[in-house]
C-alpha cells in the first residue's frame, strides 16, 4: 500500500500562487478539503487537483 504524499499549506499556496491565509480561508469555507494531522493541516495531491478542477468549471468569461 502506497501512502499519499501530504503537502503543507505553504506548499499548496506556492503551487496555487496564493497566500497561506487564502488557503486557510478556502479550508474554513470548505472550498478545499484537507486532513488534520495533530494540530496541523495537510493536503493530498488529489485534494489540490479536485479543488483546481472545481475552480476551472466555475470560471465564466462574459465579454
């Protein structure tokens, strides 16, 4: 059984080009799933991919 890699809020923020605070806001609004490990939040690659996929579906361009 292969365990998924876990990423810190800072790593996810860097990947998404947002601040760490934005990541915590997304978590509190339940827009991105996360895992609690002790007192810390961690993210799997799949959780980040799912968030990005949902965001791509929401984008609407109106000219």
